[in-house]
């Protein structure tokens, strides 16, 4: 008899515990949540999106962010909406028991501004993807113009790099290879102010000092990019201080193991 009483007591306790947990869950699901905390990881203070922009865009998609019950917050769906925003690289949305919920996102970092053949202007980010210009912020990045057929709706640069047919009609892969290298080298980033693509496909770099054209040529792979920039850095550091910054009109890096200069 005592055994049955113990079993009955444990059964009642278990049922009571499960019921209490259910009540807590129901209470939490109907809990009114605060306005979300929005944490934006902005690279180099590039403010392409603000908190109010996120809230406004979510509201236009029919997503409530004020006086909303916890059960009404579909974190996975909200993440998908924000991921489609062209300025956003990654996003995480999560709720807490205390009535708080958080939207945490990282903004993409542009490394070049491209002006193509048809007058479109857009950014290329550090992952090789195109992104539109912003109405609230203009990034100080390397401008690239000239004979560029790539449009903003084109495939990412990294896909182009591995596709010969795409490479033949686009310069985006080469733009990415050059600008990514420059942006990761403080010395070069301080020197190069603009990049122009010639009709024959050669890339021409315009420095901030000296007024000469740096003929970089075409880019078949990353090794070529590194070798040519290594030559340019040595030339800048050792030859230019002696020859003078205004001596040459052209500096040609296309030839192996040498630099060909044209005097003004």
C-alpha cells in the first residue's frame, strides 16, 4: 500500500510540475516584449544602416516591433528579411525570458566604388559582392571606372574568378583582386586614389602624389597582383625619393622583374 502511495505522490508531483511548466510557457508566450535592442557592427564607422532604418523596413514587411507578444516573434523569419537587406552581411535574432529581444547584425564593408559603362554606380565589398549606394552615407573607398561592363545584378566576383566565360565579359574579378590587395596594405591604400580600366583591358592606377599613370595591366591571378605591387612598393620606397615624384609620366608594371618608366 505504501508503495502505491509513493507512486501516486510522484505522479501528482510530476503532473503538477508539467502543468506549472506549461503555465509558465503560456505566460511567456503571451508576455508583451519590449522594442528590440538593435546592435549594429559597423566596419570603420561606415553607417549604411541605423536602428530606425531596420525598424522601418521590418514594419513595411508587416513585422511588429512594439507591443508584440513573444509567440508572435518569428526569429527565423525576421533573420531572413534582414539578410535580404543589401547592406547586411550577417544577422542573428534572439529573445530572452525577461521580455527583451535583440537583433544583432553586421554591415558589409565596401572596398571599391564602381562606375560601369552604362553609368551605374555601386560598391564592391570585401567578400567580392556588389551592393548599392546608400542615401545616408558615402564610403571613402577607391573609385574604379572606365570600360567596365559589369552591372550591379551580376554574379559575385569570386564566382566570376572561377568561370572563364564570365571572366571574358566582366572585369569585376580583376577589380576585386586589385582593390582587396590595396585595402589590406596601408602603404598602398595611402598611395592609390583611383583605378581606371582601359579599352584594351589594362588597369591603370592613379596615385595621390606625382600625377603619373601606373600601368598595372591585366590580372590573371593573385600572384601577379602581389608581384606587381611588390615591385611598385620597392620603386616608391627606393627609386622615387632619388628620381623625384614628378619625374615620370608613366610607370609600367606589366613586364616581369622590371619596371619601365616614361619621363615627362
